[in-house]
C-alpha cells in the first residue's frame, strides 16, 4: 500500500469522549472510526489487522476439525423461548425488533439455539457424530457499559465454535483439544506470556467453566494467579472450598486486573434437550447430544493487543497481526536517486510477497513521518534518505524493542525472508 493512496489520516488527538487507551490509539492511527457509543467502523489498516487475527484463529479451529459456517444474525424467537432465554428478565441485553409482516425477532447475541436447531437436520445417528461447527460473525449486545473501546461493543465480531458429541467422554476429548488450540492461538497472537486459563463460574457439566484472561490494567475482571502452580481463578469463584479443591494456598495468590478474551463451556444437554437434538445409538436407543461452546472475540483481542503493547508513542503490533510487516519511510521524495532506491525496494517487497506500507507522501516532514510510523505501530521501519543512499544501506528500527541499525539490502532481505 502506498501511504499517499491511503484515504485515512492520523490524528493528534482522540475524541474527548473516548477514555479507553485502545480506542484512543486506534482512532488516532486511523484503524477504526467511531460511529456510535460501542460501535466502530474498521478502516483499511484496522481491517487488515483484524483479518490477520481472524486467520490465526481460523487455522487453529480447522486444525482440530472445525467446519466453518456463517449463521444469520436475525433470530427465531420461538427457539429462544424453548430454552427460556428470550425474556428480557432472563437475558437483558437483546436488541429486538418487529417484522413488518408481523412477529418479533432479535439480533444474535450468541448462537447456541439456532445452531442446535440447524443440526437437527444433519444429526440422527451415532454415525453423524461428533461434529464441530464454528463461525466468525457480528454479534449485537445492548451494553450499558460501552466505555472500553473495541473491547466491549454493542456490535462486535465473535468466533463461536460449538461441539456436538455422543457422550461426556467424547465431549471431554474435544474440550481438551479446543483448550490446547486456544493456548496456541494466544501464543501466536503474541499474548501467550500474559494470558492465563482461569477457573470461573458458569459450568453446567462441571463446577467450572474456563476463561482466557489477559493481564492488563485496562481489564474489568479481577483474577488471582497461584505463583507456585500457575493456576488462576476468577474473583467470583475465590472461596476456601474452591482453593482446597484445586490445592491452592491463599497466601500464594497474586491479584491482577485482566481482560477476558475467550471462554470455553461444557453445555451438556442444556440446549439439545429442549430443542430436540438427539441421535440413535447402535441399539436404536435415543440420546440427547452432548454439547460444548467455545468463544473468542477477534475485535476484543485486537483492542487487548493495543492495550497491552501500546506505548506513549502509539500502537505496537506483534508481527503476526500487524497490518504490514514493514513500513518504508522515504525522507526525500524530491530527490531522484532516493525515490529510485525507495521505489525499487517497495517493488522488491511486492515481488517477494512481503507486506509493506510505503510512506511516499510529498510535502510531509521527516518528524511527521516518524511520528505517524510510531503511531501506526508496524513492526519494522525501513528509512530511505540521502544519507542511507550515500552509504548504500538502510536504516532499520524495530517498533517493539526500539533497536536501530544500518544494514545492507542483503541483510534486510535475509532478516525478512524466513
């Protein structure tokens, strides 16, 4: 991408009503645009970053046998009535509306009901199981606390995976595979060192559900980490009985604020029984399908990365999710030789499929280009100037570590082609 063709612009200041660091930086850097409270548009740089996060998740879901689908956002009221989740007294964050032809519908907050109903057309025998379906889809929740930028929106992207198994034993095997896949996802996203698997309430088949919590002062949750074992639990389940069950001493716990970035639930037959999802075994006997739910929020993860790595100069993206791997900065667009070298480097990156953003803007000072580069947060900055051209090298700076060096073209490509 030529930066001169990027319609978005950086900003010195974020909107005054934005208090979350992630929203301030993402808006200033031109990654997102605030439409309403808790509602954001994803601009070119932001969409590339979001898609990189989605692709990492997709690869790991496919690796454990997931089948990707996409479900409608509009919900069948009757399904949710069967599971007793339509009434606002039971689920209070619905967006509901009426069809002109009559009848009420809601915008999807999650998809256990419609997907369970869908699977009735495809599951009837033990031979049809297990099955695993997932989607990346926009969800809608009528949040009262939409003050955390893209980490808590009224409209947001979710990856929700649902497993359908013959029995508890079969379900547990997949549950552990999904758990391991989530751990790998956060490692690939660059959040592995600060993300913990946390015991939490909400389990149906067992006492606990599990959350994936990233330690951050911007978090809304409180977790306790056992320094001895590495186990962690949410504040809501911190009791002496639970500590005894887990073999954790209270004095070894460290309190941290954290952001919930994912969760996995044992659902048992909570949805399959009222919605009639069953199968016949080898003897022709009927059984309700055992289910699990596994959620991740790509948009929330994007905001979390901005919170965890962003600094006083701007965003800092891990290479795996950055919108581009390299940011080429041309400091002398009025110089023929500097232009030739910078343009050639950009073309070589294109040929070698190295994603690069090229700051070819004319009439913009070196200071402004450097400030914009820091704000956008691409992992590697490559500066082309009269000085670097005269030396036959490039000035290279790592955004995350701040390390800077002068290296040759050959050294640069060795570094980038792995």
